[in-house]
């Protein structure tokens, strides 16, 4: 990974047609002139990642789509600004790499480590506002938009935060590069990914590869579209369709096979292995009822989409004290069901997507050194959703190594 990305030619933002789809989950920026100044500044900055590195990841994901590798995405739910957050980067990278190594040995397959980092500064929210003690303010949408403090000043969306997100992302990439002067043996390069949520930011960082003229999102190697923004005719899907990066799509339990086929048609019409990743977030109690039909119909269509399990977002609970948490046993149950479903269908369970940290946080309940519900307030530091701590992530890695190490099942079931 390059420490100071080369400038690659900016691409002029295309004119928005009157019929362009409205973008969901975007901030209500109060000063549009200020927003224009920020996006113009971003257009003039070097791309954060190089197109050749993005193409390399796409090639490795193609191997995963063919069943010859696995993808592991891991990192914070939401990155935050500041020196403390940057100081956590080495531990997160080390945890993702350690987790990948454990799974690789058990599965006897290369595992591609991709961080949820260097761009994960914005979060969609189920409600646009938050009420406390009778006062209503905009919800916290990530440090790229507003602040966590429950004050009018902090919660007002500020477009200059997107420029700060760019510079923190650049520093994160430099920190990662300093850890990786070269890969040892068959170690996979470390790439980065984030949800492509803020379209003002993403569009401003589209660049053209001087060698090919193709358009890349230079904000990260891999982008994904969230469950709340994945409409096939929506603005986020239209944006992703116009860049060459590998693109993930989060798929919840209410998704239909027709929706997935429509997404594949828009995002990967040429059916290129390594281009499209379906990241399922079903919940341990629903995955066995929903996933088999989706996988069967997408596979039967000829789509080479890679299937990856996000066992975090469908398994969120709230304690009696109002603390958001996840139980490790639910996370493990969804991973096990994901692998078993693919084995039964004769398809490839392509990897995991985890929210984790390298610190000894107490945000998820369970693990071999168990965190109990009563322990949650001891070291609960996430900016948004609860993360696995290092020990819990390694526990899950050993389970995954066992599950993937069992080998393929008997082949597709009748009618699959």
C-alpha cells in the first residue's frame, strides 16, 4: 500500500438530470454554498487510493468468487476523529490480520483482509432526529457529518467535516502502510473499505485512471451500499454502477430474490467475478428461512456474486438499562448457519464482515473470557454500534476456521 497516493486525474461531476433519483440518508446541510466550497476542495486533492491497488483487490475477490479464497472485512462500526482514534489503527489492523490468519489455516484458503477503515466516518440512522429530556436535535450521523454531543452546535451538519474525514483517512492509510513494508510469504495485502453513504464526498473523490480512463472511487478500495440505501433505482446504486471498484451490498432479511437480481443487473451487468459482493445481515433467528432461496435464485441466474456473512447487524439487542449490545452466541449461530446453508446448496460461503476492535472493550456479551451484561458499562466506547473485542474476534475466528475447514457439502440440492 502506498503511503502518499499519486494524484490521479479528477473526473468532472456529471450534470444531474431532473429525473435523477433522490439520495436517501443524506445530511440536511444548512449552507449549500459552504458545501460547494468543500466539494470543490475535495475534487482538487489526490485520490486516497490508487486504481491499480483497487484493481488488485478486485482480482483477488474474483478468486474468492470462484471458491479459491475468502474475504474478511473488519473494523469499527464508525471511525472517529482525533489522535486517540488514529492510535488504535495498528491494533485493529493486527486483529483483522490475526483473525484472517486463523481462518486461513483452518479453511486452507487465502483470506483477503479488508479493513472497515480509512473512510467509515458516516452512518445511516433509522431516525433523523433524537429526543432527550424533551429536546429534539438531529441524530448523530458520524464524525464526517456532525458531533456526538447533544447540543445544537455539535449536531448541526457541517460539510467541512468531510474534508477532515479525507485527511484522517489519508493518515490512517499512512499508518497502515507503515505497518506493512512488504507482505511476508503468501500474506495478502491489506485493503480498506467503507460504506459509500455521503454522495457529496464520494462523487468529489471519483478519479479517472490515467492508464485506462476508467472511473474509480478513490475514497477506498472497496465500497458498500447499506441496507437502507440499496434500492436498485436509487442514487447510491446509480453512483456505484458508475465506478470500477468492487461493490458490496448489505442484504437484510426482508430482501427478495427479485431485488437481488435487479441489483446484480445494475451493478454487474457483465457478470465479472470480483465486482459484486452480497453481504447478508439476516439475524440468527431468520437466516435459515431467508437465505437459501436468495442464494439459489441468484446462483441460478448465472451471477458470480460473492456471498459474505455480516453476523453483527441482525443480532443487536437492547438491555433493560437501554444499552445496545450483541451476544457472541447469536453472532456465532448466524455464521454457522451461513456456512451450512452454502454447503447444502453447493455454493461458496465467501467470508465474514465483522465490527471489531483491537481493544479490550466491553460492548458484546459472551466470549471465552466472557463479558457479562453487568460488565457493559466498564469499557463501552463505540461511537455507534457494539464491536467484538480482540478476544471475542479471535474466538469467532477459531469457530470460522472449524466451519470452513469441514470442506464442501455433497453438492446442490435438487431444485437449487
